[in-house]
C-alpha cells in the first residue's frame, strides 16, 4: 500500500462515518418528533378525563343535595 492508497481509503472511511452519523441523527430526530404529539395527546386526554370526573362528581353532589332538599322541605 502506498501513501496515496491510504489517503484514498481514509477519505472514504471519513465520508462513510460522516454519512452514518448524519443518518443516525436524522433517524433520532424523526423518532423524537413522533413521540412529541403522542405525549401531548396523552396529556390532553388526561386533562379531559379529569374534567369529566369533576363534572360527574359535581352532578352527583347536585343530585344528592336535591334529594336532601326535597326530603326536608
């Protein structure tokens, strides 16, 4: 192997490493971007469930109070 061959091979290896690192970075970024909407969607669903539970409890309390009021009036 001559010095020229080593320079050519090292250039190819450097290009392959750079291309591989770029590809890994793109895949990682895409994966993270896929997870963000899921996380936001889960948070939104949790907030909606919490609101529904609170509303159900308030409705139950209203019905109980209404029964109590009718009973004592």
